[in-house]
C-alpha cells in the first residue's frame, strides 16, 4: 500500500510542477494599490462588523482570483517557435521570426507579448497581440542588431500577459537553448 501512495504523490507533484514550472507573476503598481484597498476594506470590515464591507471584500478578493484564472487561461496553449538565420554579423540587421500557434479549440488568448531571452537579458522584439483567435497560426518577423561579435546564446522565449484587468503580469518561460 505505501508504494501506491508514494506513486500517487509523485504523479501529483509532477502534474503541479508541469503547471507552475517556469511561470512568474509580477504585481503591477495598479495591482499593489488594489491589494492595499482590499486589505483596508478587510480591516474595516473586521473592525465594524458591517456586512456590506464583508460583501465588498469578497468582491475584491474574487476579482483577484478571477484575474489569476483568466490570465492563466490566456497564456496557456500558446506555442511559439523561433527561426533564426544561419549567420549574423556585428552591427548588421538580422531577420528572426516566430511561428505562433494558439492550439486552443474554442477560447482566444488576449494581450500576449513575446520576448526573446539571450545571454541572460531580455530582448524586446515588440511582438504584441491584442487577441489571438483559437487555432490561429501566424509567422511574425523582427530584426535584431548584435553589438558584439561571437556566439550569442538564446536561452528561451518569454510569453506574458496582463489580461484581464492589468493588475498582474503573468509570464511563462519556454526554455530552448541554442547558439547563434
């Protein structure tokens, strides 16, 4: 019996790691203000015992929870692959491209931003989608000018969203090490 329990724990742990691995949440200024307001309403509700304040607190907390769920739904199911030229030169423009696929069947993704990570730095390629429809496939190109010569290590791609309320930025890092 103990073997079955440990196997179940292992499967659960793997499932949770798969869901939450390489994800991060950044609370924006508006989100911090919103949380402070929710804390203030919560303290006022505890001190006064007013049911209307408890109702308002429940509404504020549910907005935070809905924001987390909808942002996760928006970022999940987006597949990004990068194609690079065979060679690049110092101080010369090189054309890179992304192949973007929303593999969800019925649900669109909103406010998606895509950023390259190379040599432990983010390179903003100014690729931003307001809406990515279901089963949408597109190739987007952008130019990079490298200021140094030699190999550049691309560590991955970061997909981020601030959908639905702009309180948080949720991003996922897709690791794909390659040198160029």
